[in-house]
C-alpha cells in the first residue's frame, strides 16, 4: 500500500460520488487507490496474508478458523446478531470455511451469511475439515480466485 494511502482514498472519494457510494456500501473499492501494482498482485494471489503466519507461530491465530474482524465491525455485528460472539470461541484463522465457500462479505446481509459458515465450521470442527479447508485454500490461491 502507498504510504499516503488514506489521503489518496479520501481524494478519490471526495471527487467521485459513484466510488464513494461503492465504498460506503462495500467498505472497499474494486480498484483501491491505496494499493500499489505489486500490492494488487500480492492480493490477487493472497500473498498479502503471509505476514499473518507470524501470528500463527506466536499463538495469536490458527491456520484455519473464522477470519478476524476489525473491533468496530465486531461490535456492530454483535448488536445485529447476538450469536456473533460464538465466533470468538475458537482462534481466528488465516483461512476458513467462509473464505473458501463464500465471497468477500462487506454488507450486513453478507456478514450474516459468513457468520453462518463460521458457525458451521465451529460446530463441525475437526482435523479432517481443517485439512480440506487448507487444500481448498491452496487451490484458491493458485487459481487467483481470492481477494476480489
């Protein structure tokens, strides 16, 4: 990402109402002005996730589990869906059932669907399921289907 990425985003959103509407609805842009060309490649193949491996080594995350959410989104989603806090019964993961089975969820309705996948994962937690998720994740990365 560019060092002045937030300023770049602000300028784009201030000058383009259509992009502002897209950002307000999805909390992201298809062509994010904060991301460099190299960053786009890293994101396309999910290589931007590699630094999170350190969090796995220190025990803050797992390889597989519900993706962590920003704290202000957690608070909002816990108000909308009280069962959302169940996601916190397992360590967050670099990849998860929702990531391989569903798209990027940025609206409330999409977050509800991702929550359903996360709760399914927690209910059916097993080594075999984790291995299947890891296998599918590798396929997603190699085919460049991630981070749309």
